[in-house]
């Protein structure tokens, strides 16, 4: 059974254009963007208040492209895009998106890198992408230079985005320097693109974290991002109209190097005329000051930030947060209890979730302000289709039944760079066309409104196979978190003689349980599970108490790290792995 968007989701007013680059789509009123006269300034620094109009930003990326052309020897209509790959390794800045558009103006490719990367991780990305230059910032410069020098990228091809704050001078050209010198250079020739080039040509090489091994480079075409910008705009329009909102002030805190921040916040929001208040990193009081000072109405954040707000009510109470209308979370699931707790703590706002992947660039399902259902990731966006595939390989045709989520969308990307095996496994064809196998386990439910909502409940690769049964770690984790002795937790599979895989829990004790003996708390938690869950879901692998559950910056639990440690412990004891 193929699922489609509900009736309230508008169809796209025109097909996403396939013969223009991203910067032209973003800049021009010909393609449905909010008219410039009615648009807010797209990016404003949340630290200094510095800002540019959309027209000024367009001028800046055109000038930066001239300078990069001169310094790197690149021509807009010569060489291939793969000869013009630029790494972007920086904290958020009002010039982040401008720099990507400058590279696209030269028909080049940008590969954004996680600002948390070590030199070795950055080196892997620069080498595998074939980057010829790097844009970075002073706080990350030391790490950046270790990587560029290991990749034989010359120092004169390393450029600096200026961030707010005082930094010691460095012998590298800043983007402002390049823009200033470009005023003396002639204008670039117009880009000449053929029909369909935007659907074939890579705009971004973004690295998907996956569940194991080195990250894979996802090839994201210009049209993929254009499509998702359109999908997000028209999906959210009914809810915004209901609230009488034409343009709004958004928060730009999520890393623009991550697909969520790059597409959803930094591009889709500004395409519809919103203003994004840019913060280089998360710090709770700085976030609260920005909400109050700039009257932020809409926040794209991740669950760990929601948790921080809930755990610090006294700090939050010092600020006027009443401008907030909607808090939107993604990148990791937000539990129903946390959702309800957030609304209770801040009754003037709504909370919604979305779901997407780097490989779908980005959002597939999203919550509209007109149709919020606690615990779901909302409904399919315009132009998206989905189906669920059961363990037996057959399509699931009923509601509330688990299966792997397969999706179709004009935003689904081209595949993985230099990895045909991974591409053929994830991007598959059947009688209904090309599908992206997400590897996520989902259910489709019918909301009280009568509309279909999708909830992602687990990762396919994370399921624990216990004597013919499948145990979802997320289900057990949600149950454990409802116990008063549990502050945080995760569940992984371990091998048990005669049983195969069994669940093991790693638990962070709550404050009320911190001083009690481990064996006593473990006994109570085990009884809690055994009283409420089927026998095959019992924690036969044991309970281990730890100080913190390892998570990525976006809030995804890094079960792989705990699995690796568990294997090492068992190997040291001579146990079966």
C-alpha cells in the first residue's frame, strides 16, 4: 500500500526546476520565493546583530565567486564540477550559505564538514571528496590545517569566515578580503546549463553518519535541495496561514554543516522570506537571550536542547520567551512524554517533529501547525510517497503495523559517491519506480483528524533478535525512561548461551536513585520490565549503570560505541561474542 500526503497538504504549484543552480532559485522571484520587498533579511548574527539584505547577500556571493575564480583558476563553464570541490569546515555564520552559493556560481561542489570533526575525520572527507580548497574559521583553523596539509591542499587555498569575537590575526585571506578585492575584477560570464543539468549535477557532498564504519558521501543534486525547499514551504503554508503568519523570525542554531540545518533552516526558511538568527554554537543562556532579544517565533532544534530547557526552568524563567509559537525537532526522535512536558512548561507554544535523512535531502514527513499529533513525525510532504515493507518482504497494508520505511520524493538524492554497492542496496527499483530504503522501522497511524501520520520507531539494523522475536530498543528505552530511577538509558543486543541475542540496558540513574546500591536499583528496574513486557523483552543481558549515554550532537544514541566496549569486555573475559 502506497501512502500519500493528506488532503490538507497543497500540491506543489509547479515542478521543481531542473535546469538552474540553487543560488539562482533562491535569489529570483521567478521561482516562487517570497518577494524580496516582503522578505526579512535572510541571516542576522545573533551575537552582534550584523545582517545583510537578500540583495546584499546576492552581491556578496557574486563577488566572492569572482575572487575564487581568480585565485583558484576556475571558470564557470569550464572544467567539471568534480574539479571544483570546496570543503566548508566552520561554525555557523551569516556568510556560511553565501560561501556555498559562490562555489555554485562557478558550477562547483561544496562538501560541508561537521565542526566537531577531528583532523583525521576531516582529512578523510577532504580526500574522499577530492576537495581542492577549504573555507574554515579561526576557532577550527588548527584542526583544519592538519587536515589540509595531510591532503596537500596549499595554505593559499584555505580561506577564513569571520565569526563574532576577537581573534589573533592569521596569515590567511578572509572571505571579506576576497570580496573586497573582487570589486576590481570583471564580472563572471553567465552559467550555461543544459536541460536537466540541475537534476544531475551535485551541489553538496554531505556525509551520512550511518550506523557503522566511515561516513558515506551522499551526492545531493541542485534540484534535490530545490525540491525540498518547495516541499517545506507549501507543507507549512496552511498552518502559517491559520496563524496569520507571512514571514517570521527563526533560530539558526543547528549546524549548517548538517543536512537539517543546511536545507531546512538555512535555505527553506529564507526562501519563504523568513529571517534566520544565526548562532555559532549552543549555550542555553545565549539561546534564551536571542529568543527574547530578536522575538524568535519558530525554532528548529534537536531533542537534547529541549531537555536542557526542561531541566533548567529557573534559568528559562528569567527570559521572556512568549514570542515562540512553534518548536520543531528532528534528527532524533522526541518522546511523547517530553513533548507533553515541553508544552506544559511553555503553554504558549506548540511542538512538532519531522523526519528525513541526508539521503532524502531532507524532510519527508513534517508536522503542520494545523495538525499536531504527539509522538509522530507528522504527515508526508508534497510530492512524497511512502510504503512499509514487512519482515517477509511484502507491503504492509494496514495501520499500526511495523515495517521498513521506503520513500519516494524529488528530494531523494543521486546515491553515494564511489560506492555502487551501498547505492544499489539503499536506492532500489520496483514496479512503482525508484525508492529510498531508509533502514528505519515505522508505523502509519490515523490521527484523530483523520489524516495519516508516520512515526519512526526504530532502526532496522538496531533490532534485537531474541529466539525468533524482534525487540525494538526504542520501545524498551521508552519504558525504562518512565521508571523514576532512570534518568537516561539505551538498550543493545548481547549474546547469551542458548538464547542468541538478548537485550542489555545501560542506565544513568536519576538523582533520587543516585545514592542507592546498584543491585537494588537494578532489581527494581528488572521487575518493572518483567511486570509490563513479554518474556523475550526482559533484560536477560543485564543492567549496567554508567554516567552518561553517548550521543551525537543531534541527539542520536551512539549504541555502536557501547557495543564496541561490550565486545572488548567479553573478549577480555574469553566470552563468546
